[in-house]
């Protein structure tokens, strides 16, 4: 099984990775690479998936996304997460890829960048949620690539592996990052 992840630009990716590592230590949970899951649970040969991705990546002209809130849930892969505003180009990319790959696009798709997985409910979680909301709400960053990753909820996190990185070149970054 594979997933397609949107990967933040280099400085943002490092900042998010540092934050994820800090939270994994605080909560004694597993760390993971920062990403926004565009589509998950894709089956098929990686070369075919990659070819479909290459054919539609030119649809992206604006790589900028915004954190609109930091939220928590009881879902293990969304324990603490940054809710992301994706523009219509990314949403069309997602729909076009889902159709090309024969994957049902989740109608309840919530674009997000997870910050911590499988965090137990409690005071520490609420404190971190408040801190992260103040720290991250309103931050903009660019998407640098679309990664094909061997991952799913059935594959243990330490076994997730990047298969290929497809650079997103569309649009100019006004901040140079």
C-alpha cells in the first residue's frame, strides 16, 4: 500500500520535524516525517502511480498553504494536527489523482499536517494544543514535493519508506523559501 504526501519546503520541513520530535519525546510516541497526506491506501505498481503523478503535477501554480488552526482528536493519526488550507489547485490535483489511480477520494478529507500520533487524552495534550495553536496558527509555507510513500494504517510507522520524490516546480515562492 502506498500514500501520496505533500512535503513542506526545506526550512519548514526541518521546523516541523523538530516539533514532531519534541512532541514524540514529550508524549513518548513515535516520530514520523512531516507531511500532508493527499491520498492514502493506494494499491498498484509504484512506477504506474509515479507516472500518473507526473502527468498532473503541472496543475500546481501556487505552492503556498496556510495553517488555519491546530486541533486534537481521539483518532490515532490525528491526535494533534495542524489544519491546512489547501487551494483549489491542490484539491483538483487530489481529485484527478484519485480518479487516475482508481482510488475513492474520501469525501470527508481534512487537509492536515499531523504533529503527534496516538497521544493519550489529558492535561498535557490540552496544554500542548493551546501552545501549538498560538505558535502555528496563520503560518504560511510552501509545498516542495509530492512523495510516494510505502505507508498505510496497517504498516507500522517505523516501516514507512519513501519510494520517490516528485518536485513541484509550479509557481514562484514570494519569500524565496
